[in-house]
């Protein structure tokens, strides 16, 4: 059994099922992100694990202990919210030590643990300040330290970075990952930001309409999406239509161009399927190892700094591709005729 074991979890509000037969096992020390759009059920699952929301059905076990019907304060869980939720009338040190004080620990023990937490979050000199005297990033660090101070078995983070600016978010997500790995604490991180999930997770749960559409490593989620929703939600994606020529060998036709996928297809000859291509696997011109070559015209050029995104009109459809900026080589001009190429083995096949 996994360290955190969630089985057949469901939540219904009236006639609306917001979480549907959710199953997940998380190993001790694993960092798992729940990723999905607003309303997909990810925060509801987190709140049920925390004990803040009562499940309609299902079980939750932590280290073999059934906590399904236990109140939140008996589950040994630390929680960090999107809003920092610090006590404004308490100092940083008192905020961090609050849970320990409620648990009845002695003053010396609390002081020692608070000092450890301040060192862990890199704010050893700020214990006597109040929350209003801290930046947003510092307040979130204090909220993290407060959640970790009572030595919880599981750490839950509910979109903890969404209120911060982009640069602070990047540094703080790396800090959260460092602390999580240093402590070896089992962690669930809820986010709608795919870059956050891809960059710091051991595994990702992509949620859609109350179910887990796919569970896998960041590499698997990005490169081998199991459903059309995952393919479209995670990363930028080209979707183009193709007609099946021979299902057994995986031969299809994109416009007038034959494409060999070199794997059997579930669709039948004559049926239309969708092919998914990430922009980074499409090359401008004929690249080595690319067996599919398409002719088109430059439709748009977007300069994004280190990357240039080019949109090419091919056979009535648009393909986006990414190239690295090269200062001595200007990008192609709109309207110019071009060839683009891709390897058939890199094309994902999705149901139309």
C-alpha cells in the first residue's frame, strides 16, 4: 500500500458530482502535483485529504492509518494556502510556533523548532517582524514554515504561488522543492500552471471534470499524453487532420502527402484521425531523420526572445514551430514559401 492511499474518492454537491471515483497512491517522500483548469476538482480532492471537506464516499489512508473520518487536526497534515493566512497580530516566530503551542509543547522546544524553521526558509533574522513588514514571497515562506513546524506526515499546498509575480514564483517554487527534498516529506501541490507542475514534480495528476485523466511523470505527461484533453492542456500543440490509408501499418495521408506512422491504428481505412505535433518537433526545412516533408507559406512570425514561433499554412491547416533565435540569421518573412519536416514516429494519434 502506498504511503498516502486514496481509494474511490467521490464528492457530490446536490446533484453535481465534482469528484468521480478518484484513485491515487503516493509514495513516501514523493512530490505529486494536481494540474488542471478551474473547476476540475483538484482543490476539492486536496481539501478532502486535509479533512476540510467531507467526502461523499471513498477512503483515505496515511501510512496505513485510515483517516477518512478523522477531523483535520488529527490527520498529521500541514497545509499551505493560496492566501498566506498568517496571523497579523503575531510575529513571524509566533506564527511559525502557533501549531506547536496549540499542541502543548514547551517554550524551549518551540523556540528551538522555530529557529530550525527560520533557518530552513532562509529568514533567520526576521523572527521578530510582523507579517505586514514582509514581502509576499517572505510571507509565503513563513506560511510554509508554519505548516512544517509540527512535523506533519503529509504537506498540502493549494496554489501557494498564484498571488506572486512571475520572478518570485520561479525562485519560490524551486525553494519549495528544495525544502521538500531535504525533509523527504510526502507532498501534494495543486496548480493550474503547467510550467510549475512540469518543473518540480515527481509525478503529475492531470484532472478534468472531476476525474484523473492521466497520472505520470512530467516527461510522460508532456511527450505521451493519454487523452486529447491532456494533449491540448499541457504545452502548446498542433492538431491536424489526416485520413487513414492502411490501419495495420499505420499509413495515413495528410492532405496529399503520405505519412508512415509505423504503428497500427485503431481507426479503419478511410476514417479521419487527428495528429498532434509539439512545435519543437517540427523543423523549418528538411531536417535529418525527418521523413515527412510538407510545403507551405509563412503565415505569422512571433519573436519571443530566445525562441521564435513561426506559423506555417500547410494544405489549409496551420502548423506552429519553434526555432531558437540566432542573431546572425533573421527569421523568414510572412508570405515566403517554405518546407517543414517532421518524423512520423513523433506524431501522436488522437481520436478525431
